[in-house]
C-alpha cells in the first residue's frame, strides 16, 4: 500500500531541495533537473496550494520554497502575494520572485515600488537590484512616471545597476522633476553610470536651487572625473551648505592634479548659512 508523505516529510524534502538549489547556478542542467523533479513529485503543486492558506507563515513558507523550485509557473502566483495583507509575506514573495529572476518577475516587483508601505518598497528595491539587468526596463518605466517614492527608488536601483539604457530618463528627472529627492537621486545615479555624455546635465544640477541636488551633483561630477567640472566644483566649495562643500572638496581631491591649484573663493565666508558649516534647519 502506497503511503503519501506526511506534512513534515514534505517540508524536510523541500528544505533539502532548496538548500541544494541554493548551491547551484541559476541557469544550469542540475537546477533544471531539480526543478523538474519538484514538479513531478507534486512538491511545487503542494506549495502552490499553500499560498492561499489563512495562516501567514504557511503562505510565507510556500512562497520561499516556490522561489527555489517553482519556476515560471509560480511567477503569477507569487506576484499576487505582493499585495498580501501581511508585510512579511510580501517581503518573502519579493525575494522569491527575485530568485526566479526573469523579466516578468522584474515587472511585478517594479510595480510594487509604489506600495504604500515604505518597508515593502525598500525590500522590493533590494530585490530588484538582485534581479540585475532584466530589471532595468521595468525600473525605467517606473522612473518615467516621476511619481513619489517609487520613482526615487527606481532611480537609486538604476544607478546601482549602472543602467546605461536608463540615462535619458534619469537625465529628464535630474533636470525637471518636481521632487527634490528625485532630482537628487537621478543626479547621483547618472554619476554612478559615469557616461561623459551626461556631463552637461550634471553641470546643470550643480546650479539647482535645492542644496541636496547640488550636493549629489558634486558627488556625481567626482565620479565622472572629467576635468571640465573643476571650475564648477571649485565654485561649490564655497556653497552655503556644508554637505555641498564637503562633496565638492572630495570630488576635487579625487580628480588629482586637475583638481589641485588655487581656489580664490574657497576662503570666502559661505553665504546662506553659518560659516561654521552647520546645516540649516
């Protein structure tokens, strides 16, 4: 008589397979064989059913396991969990989708960057960065809407990924976004990408009326490392905000010889804030 595995036996099997899958390449013959085996023995189906459990830890455990061996068939199911009422379940589902790492999972995660929960947004951004290049296009679409915290996080991740394909959208945000945070983050992202073609945008950001944008412009100009930025950076050393002055000085130091030399305005008392360098409140 055939005996079906008990619940705890399924869980042990899932744990062993997940641990093995975590040790092999994302794309490879062994991973494919293990994923196929999970489907054939009914393991994937079992955990797909648990995603509807009223118990949050059941849903979270099911999502975690499906991220290891659920494959493309599990993507839509995991995507629904990104709207789960429980924040922990949403976080586990995001990590599971990042582990699968396809263009579709990136689109689902990017959509969740506009979640009302700040913690969920941060976790989703972290997982989009794990997805890598497949996330660049969905992130650029979020950025293009220039809508709130989601766009700011999209700019941040695009910069961390060095997403050259998003330069046009980042430049548009750096030049004209209504949000100071978005202009600052887009400016920093362009610095991380460090394409010389974005130098005019960064030089323009150095004249932004908002000091956080000027501070990130100084930072970004240092990353690009173009000697053409030296006069602008020397001007920022006398900025009224200490953070701008600090970033500009660091950028000049990083440029080496082109950044050296007299800076006649550097000793002048900064305008707009106290000479002590204390940040305005």
